[in-house]
C-alpha cells in the first residue's frame, strides 16, 4: 500500500472520486459482513491505542480502517517532540471514545513503513480511512490544531465512507476508571527540604545530590526535577566570569562551549528567550555529538522554566523545526 499525496488543508481531499467510491463500497461490505455475524463487538478503552508493526499493519490498520478512522503516530524513543505529542494523542483517543483509533509506529523498528509513507522527519501523523491514507501533520502541533484536524477527519469518515466509529465497552472503561491508583513513592519532604536549604546556602553540589537522591527512587517527581535543573544551572554559573563568557560567545559563534555558557548566563539573568534562541541557533549550526549536547542543555533549561511557560512551547517548536 503506497499512501496517496493528500492534505488536510481546508476541505479534505482523500482521493479521486472513483477511488473514494471504491473505498466506500469496500467499507460498506466489511460492515455488512460484521452485521451478518451479529455486529461488531464493543472494545475495551485500552484497545483505542495500539502499537503496530509491519507484520500487523494489514490487520491492525488497513482492515480496521473499514470500521473507524485510524490515526498513525510515527515516533521514536530518541525524539523529544514525540514525547510531548504521543501522550496528547493518546489522551485524545480516549476522549473521542471510539471515533478514531490511534496506532503507534516506532520508526526505528519499522523502517519499511516509514519509507512507504515517505516520512522525512518525526513526529509525523497520518490517517487511514477505508484503506485510503493521508498525511495529517508533522511536528508537535498545538492541541487546538490537532482537535480541528481530528474533527475534520471524523467528518470525512462519516460523510464519505459512513464510518461512525466503534463502540467502547462501558463496563471495561468503568473497571479501568475504578482501578486503584498506584501509591506514589515517598514521602520526600525531608530530602526536598534539605535540597532547598542547600540551595539557599549556595551549596549547589549538595542540592544537586539531594535532588538526585529523590529522583533515583521517583524519576517523575516534578519538584525534584525542577530543583535539579535549577541547582545544576546555578552550579555551572557560580564560578564564571560573566564579561569573559559573553565576550567569548560574541567572538566565537561556532564554539559550542562558549554558547552553552552564555545561554546559562542569559537564563540566570532573566533573558529566557535569548537563552533559548541562542541554543536553537547553535543546534542549527552543529552536527553529531555537539548538536546532541546543545539539544540536551536546551531541554535542561526548559525544565528550569517549566513546561507550561509559553516561551518553552515556542522554543520546542523552533527546536523541532531545526531538528526535523
């Protein structure tokens, strides 16, 4: 199956009229066969998001697309924007409650699928409707834009192919909702307090170690992650000569270490957008290990400011553009 060159801009054009008619007929035939067998069974909510590989693509995506639009998220473990987009798509798949399925494809393990879809960069999101493939968007798009695209996709599926989605088993959904939440590790009040006291005393190495002690047991601890990023930043700038750092950064725009040090000073001085812009530009100019060092430092600085800050969102988008 070679995907067609289609877009979701304005009115969605899935294919030529003849091809669309054939796809609709095939979808109707599939639904009629399901009806003769007693109708499609309701699926548990956990089945709304599935991992798909090359071996299962025919059954899990192409055949299912005769019942419901299938959205495909092409991702990889090393892709930072994918880590932002993936959970958002999964949440929306559950929120839309069977109006579409989300199929996740790890491109590192499924290179052939990546080539078949002509993907140049990730994250990349496609859809398959009644066997017809179309690109939706590339990169970490805003949630409002993603919702608009999904609504368009669902409307096209209903109007052109009669796809009204799949039934979700309410008892399974209820059972999942009532499952006891895992007990969070901790508490870490004393360790976090010790870290905060170390920061106040300008004992940045001590604060770094205290935050790492928390994260070693609870890697998702938000307060510790933020504190560690702040402590490491302050430790890096503690012994620097600001005038010398800025002079070297101005004289050596290709020097990665000089740009990293200047970005740290920018952030500590409150010039957040300057710090982010400097590192995005440095990522654009570098390759290999140097590019990865700068990218990781930029992600550390995102932690200092916090993911909800709009300046972080803008910088993530800029970073995705230069990477992919």
